[in-house]
């Protein structure tokens, strides 16, 4: 896969726009540093050392080396290599102050990681920092912050979920995208979806990842055709197609994913993902990049119920949510989170105009830039947050992919108040009872 982000001053291939000295020092030993090392190796550039800073995100470096590259304290590295090019691998918001400190201490050729990481070949099946998708998240988070710090006028999205079907081959009781509630799921309307995407992509500068998903993506028989059509856009880094490993498309279809900006992201649910061997064998034959997601647990966030929360509680739920900027395009509307999108689409919560933006014809409702800015700043909770249990980062108490036999029931928005359960436990007990 080719990593490409349109950083001003960076050329598209191999980071050639950034000249480096004869000696290169990597400043910082966190996950970003490992990706910088991978990118430099493609330029036949081997750093003389990695300089540790004592930051919390730096791993314990075994025997003072990362691979065959020595790790040195800052003072020792500066004395040994006073004329080195120093590449800072910390968060963009810290780069300016660190650069100033390093130059004051004697290092003059100090640069950030952006032009190196914006353009290199990345193999999702040869992970650096652990699971492949975590590598991609490290990259995307870095560039999202980079644009906020250095180019705040540019509209950049970390990701855009493009829902091509509400159908799924599994019925996971705790699906955070609420597929378990769809009794009559539908595929997306091709013309409606791309009419919305055409105008939406014209209003953003860049999307780090376009995510094709459902439901189960391959329940839509033309899922791979969506990918071919998405490649007509130029302002994205990569396309991810999500699958639960239960359906292997025909080779003629799957072959459309064989592209250097596309990969198949397979959720590994053990025995439920019964087609993974067949899918991966086909991908190997066709040259399709793929990766596996193995989760230790799931969020407990699938119960749709109105909750009596004060404003401060709502704000805390919103700010701590791991999905609060997972933009979702569903039936011509853009939502800042999948719960809001699907709960609204199901009619399980009222329609709140401020929680989404209609993207139809040649117009986008409201002041799109102002709406996005509110979402990015997390300045105001969504109305949908009143109905969601919340998705705090790294809180995964539920077993993965527990199945239910039929669609779960929910109370429609129009009757919600008079029929609302008296307590959270009562509603959850009912939802669990239905699955048995």
C-alpha cells in the first residue's frame, strides 16, 4: 500500500522533498518513531541512533537497541552526533517547542516527521507496532493533529464510514452499529450515495480513510463496485473494506480490491468467521492486502434508552467516547457518530436536525464548516448522547460477537417517553431476554 497525505512541500513518492544529512537521529522512541524507521528504510537511510526522551509513550527498549539501531540518552546523542539531522517523532503540538530547545542546545538541522511519513510504501501485513490497524491509527492521528496545528483552515477527516448495506450475515447482540435492531435491512441506493459523496468530497480537503461497511459489506453483491467508484476521488489516503469473515466474494469481484490504496479489514470472531481461510487464500492469489482485527471485548453501548443526564454528564459521555468523530454517511445524511446515524435511521430516537447534515443534490444543509468545527472541538454533546450508554476508550466489558436469534426490539421515538423503562437494568434485562 502507498501511504500518501498531501502535506505542503512533500512529493508523492519516497519523501524526496526532505533532504537529510549524512547522519540522522530519531528523537523519540514511541510508536511514531517505528513508522519513521520503516519509511527511512525505503530511502536506504539508516539512523545512527534513536534518542530517548523519557516520554510516557516510549516502550522499554531491550538492551538499548531498536532492531540494530542503538538507543542513546539525549545528551550522549548530541555529543556523538552534533551535526546530525534530527527527526522529531512526537505529537505535532510539541514539535515547535522541542525544536527550539534542541537548536538552543546545539542541534541545528531539526525537522518533524510529516514529510517522511506522508509518502512511503506501507505493508499492512507486516506490522511495526503490533496489530496493523493500530499502525494506521497512529499515522492518521498524527496527521489529523498535524493539520490542526499547521494548517487549521484545511478540512481533514480521520475517517468516513460509507454504509452500503444494513444487512449482516451475523446478528451480534451487542453490535455498536445497531445492526441487531434492523428487521427489514436495505442496501444503499447507489445514485443517492454517490450524489451525496460527490458534494461531500468536494467540501473536504482530505479524508485519511474511506471505510466501506454495513452490516457485512459483502451482503451487498456489488460491494467491490463501490470501491472502484470511490477511487474516482483524489483526496483520500486509503480505502478500507470491512468484513466479518463469513462471505467470500467471487474472485472476479474481490479482485477489484487489489490496489495499492485499498485493503480488506477482517474482524476475526473465531468460529463465526468461518470463511477467513477461503478469503485470505483468495486475497493472496489476487494480490489483495488484508489485515485481521482481534478484539479482547466489546463496548456495552448497544442499548437504546433515554437516560436522565445533566449537561455535565452528557459532556463527559461525549468527550470520552471513542466514536465521537467517526463520521458516518447513511442515506444522504452525514452524522458524527454511528450510534446517532443508525438510531436515527431506525426511528429509535427522535430526529435531531443539529446532530447531522443533509447532503443531497448540490447542497449541504447548514453552515457545513461551522458544524464540522463544533464536532471537532467536541464543544456541544449530541442530542443522541442522551440515548447512548457511551463508548469510553478501552472499556470493553462484553464478550465479542455474542449472537441472538432474531432482531432485537426497541421502542420507537414517538412512543418513547410513555413506554420508557423505569431503569437501565430493566431495559437491559429485556434486551438480554430477547436473545435467549
